[in-house]
């Protein structure tokens, strides 16, 4: 655990400067919506979880409308391991049979979501947990993975879905009050079947439909790296295409980059893939000039 900072050691002049620096950022984001994909170390380390919850409460009190979408891949893996079920991936997609889907729902909507809600409420906020079923929030359809060995054919990966329609009414109703929505990436079809959704894409689609001022995608690394391991602080669509082509972007970063780029192309003014391992990264990214990752631009 980090040592507690003794604020008495900081001069009043420096304290005033820090608070004054936040003013233009508060003015910019007051009354605006910021969508956060909450994941990585920030969602697993206790110190970072507590700091994130406090930061969310502070930003809401400053008049900034936060919408949180959380992930949970590692937690799902651990839960499957406990029941003796092997995880299976095809082309990077988790094969999700009915038993796995029940575990996904329990971990995401039962365990992770409720912990986030409880922490925010503990620090004086008013968080409300949602899945795609609540208020008809997310209607999904089954996603079929292209078969790389047989052109034109698809693989059935079970209860894995993609967003079809988002109805933001319930989120807007919550944001008009003092509430912070906490959304588990689970969608439902017209027959009530549930689907495991990619949290990065849910956050991207929500940011677009809510006309968010900012989309933040928290991850376990400093941002997007080149092949030499250097941080790329600013990326355009054409630069991203080049990184895809030479293999610099692969694995788990692929959906994050694609989701971020889609949001940027849809008109979100600021889209960031940011380092969630840094304490109070949410405050630093929104209320200061500090940049903690990679800015994604459409041009």
C-alpha cells in the first residue's frame, strides 16, 4: 500500500495552484457526459479500486455525468476454474456455452458490479447497477466468428453477442439525478437469451449514443505501444491502420483500438486509452493537463 500523503507538507501556494488548474476542466466537463470503460488493475487492486470509487464520487459532485462500463475477463476465468471448467477461445473470442454464460452473468452482474456499486455508495455516491435487460438498455444478437479455414463460413461460439440497439432512456433518467450508472456488458435478445458482450464496444457505443464529451478506456499498460515498446501518445486513423498492418497492435488491444477509433469517427471529441495502474488516473485525466495514455483521433 502506498504511504499516506501528509498534506501539511504541501504549501498553501501549491495547493491553490493545483485547485486553480482544475477550474477550466471543471468548466469544460460540467453538465457533460464522460463514459469510462473500467477494467485492468484499477478493477483488481484494492488501493486502486477505492481511489477510483472516490474519484467517481468527486467528479459527480462537480457536475460531471459519469457512465461506467466494467469488464471482468480475469474474474470469469477464476470462477470457471473453481468449478473445474476450462476456458476455450476461438480467434480470441471466449466460447460461451450455457453453463459458461451463467458464470459470466453471476461474475459480472452479481460479483463485480455489486462491488463497484457498494464502493461508490460507501464513499458518498449513489451508484445503480444495470445490465442490458434493465429498461431495455442493450438489445444484442449472437455474434458468429468467421471461420479462417473455410472462407464464407462461420463458427458458433455460443452466447457471445454484439450490440444491436441501445436504448439510453434509463441511463439518461439516472444521470438527470445524482446517480452513477454502473453497467455490466450483458445484452439480451427479443426472446430473453443473454449474451456476453465486449465491454470496450459497449462503452464505445454508449459514448456515441449519449453524445459523450469523453471516452476513457482503462487498461493494464501505459497506452498503445509501437514494436519497440515506446508509448504512442497520439494516433490518427491512418496511423492505426499502419500499426494493424505491421502487427504492432494485436491480441487484447485490437478490440480496444477498434472501439476507440469507432467512437472517435462517430464524433466523440476526446477518446483515450489510458493507464489504469496509476492511482487517481481518472482525476488526472479529466481535471488536469496530464495525459496518461494514447489519444485516438479520427483524422
